[in-house]
C-alpha cells in the first residue's frame, strides 16, 4: 500500500511514477479529493469538539459559582452543547466512510517503481542483465517438448488428470513423482544451507493475508476460494510467509528474517487461456519452493541481489542454462518496486522461459500487513522491507531437465546433484 502522506505531499511525483507503470488507470486525483474532504471534516470536527468542551467548562464554572441549573443562561448553554454533540455524532460516520473509501482506493494502487527500474511499457523493453551456461545449450534438432518425452517415459500424464479435476492439472507417475520430490528436497536443502529457515505453512489462507501481500482485492479472479469459509488456496507461499508477522512490531535485532517454504500453489490463470496450454509451464496447481525476506530498509537492495543469487544457485547446480532479466516499469508485478526474472532455457522451443521472479516490494506489503520494527534505543517504528522469489518453480524446473538432459536413446539423464536423492542416473 502506498503512503497517503507521500501522495498528499508529492502528488506530481507519485503520479509520474504510476504513469511509468501505465499511462492509463492510475489516477490519484479521486484519492486526493477524498483526502481533502476528510481533512476538512477533521478540522470541522476538531473545532466543534473544542467549542463543545468550552461550553462544558463554562457550564461547570457557573454551576460551581452557585448558578441556577434552570436559569436561562445555563439552559441556553446546555442546548448549544447538545446541538454540538448532535453535529459531532453526524460527522463521525461521515469521517469513517471517507476513510474507508480512501483505504479501498489505496488498496487498488500498485507499488511505485524504483528510480533504478528501467522505464518501459512492454515485456519487450525488459533489460537482459546476464546469461549463464551457454556451454550447456544443446544444438540438437530433435529435442522433444517436455510433455512428449514425459509421456513417452510414462512419468507425466494429463488425460486422466482432466478426468480427476479439469484441464491444466497433471498426474506425475513413478519416477516423475520421485523427480518432483527430489527437486523439492534439493531446493530446500540448498536454501537452508544458504541461511534460510524452513517453514511449512498452511496452504489455505484468509482474505486478510491475501490483502496483506497484495493479491486482494485486485486479483481475486485469479485465486481459488473456498465456498463456505473465508479461506483461499494459496497462490504462492509468499502469502503465508509474509503474513507470519502481520500486525507485529519486531525488534531490529530480529532482522533480517529469511524463510523458505515448499507448498503446492493454486492459480486460475485468468486471462491466460490459449497460452502454454500443453505441458508443465502454466498449470492451475503446481509446486514451488519460495524464498521470503523481511529486512531493514538500509539493507534492502543488497538483500535483493543476494536473493537473486540464491535462486540462480539452484540452476547452476543443476547445470541448466538461464538468463537474468530486469523488468521494466510496465512489466512489474503489482507489489514490486524492482524485479528480476530468471528465465531457463527450453531447447524444444529454442527460447528462455521464466522460472523465478525475484521482487523487492520495499515497504508496500509491510504497510498493508502492518509489519514494523523498532530500533534499539530509538523512539517510533519503521516498516520492514519484504522481498520474495521462487527458489524455484518445480514444474518448470522439471520441464527444463526433461528437455536439456534428453539422450539420443529416448531416456533423460538425471543431473548429478539429484542422483543421490533419486538413487538412479537416468529416467
């Protein structure tokens, strides 16, 4: 959530930064008008309250001086006081309503892009930062798409998944299920070794949690909701990991907090029909190891770079070629101020596809979820900065392995770092 004071005091700058995201759809003028009305009402209420207090004191003084409670003067003062109380009572719900409207508008605004984020409107204007593993890119012309080699090996099955659920779900069979478990365990082990503390959170989350991280109210249609409860299937472990600390004031000595978690994730992928309809790239249910950091604002940028490196380390260990892209302002996620995407090489399509998105949300989520910290020996509190990134998406990692490690005999070699988990060398 954006800070109302920042918008009020720097409207031109805030509007300019929002326009870098999109030239349409983010007009702060209605918000500023509501804020103006609220402050006028607060001033009026304050003046009426002060006048009411003066009348109350005047009545008290006259009564203590022996004045007749039924005298015309005291009666008139009481009537004036009652009128003021009636006016104040009428203003209270008006003020409450205006503040609720402001809050709802604030929840609709995305985070402001960082000043260092490349300015651009479209995905094509993202900036490539680096590549890794070009020497591992195969030039074979007969690389099968991962879903074909997976089905041939009998480890990926889609048709019966449709019978069980619907399209865009998958059954992993035998070595396919084992490969998924191996990837989850390898990623968790690696991130724990890198300093993250593992959490196994609920995969059902409430509305307040999704609001805290920014999925609600704007992206309700992309999530699955339980019909009889205020519970949603989590779209990413970022939601429960950030909300572990919702409404809390931490000590600065507790920072940084680094968590990792494996969860199944659920997304409707609304608006994406027709894209990646085959294979493991865009499913309604998928597994992911997520990395989340709560950090001091002063270390935020350095923590972001380290987060990206933690995600990259998994691909390097698996010897999967990838590139790192810095997203331009028009392609940023809703809560991100700055974001790097890591894209893995898929040889069947001869292209790179996103496998991790590493975002610095600065204080945006912390303000929504009210997560603050207190500096030792200092007054007041500050909002923490939150960061998140996939470390990694399991299905997409599996797809990359099935394509990059194909052998001419129709089998798939297992990356060396996974062989101890699977106790085999090939699928």
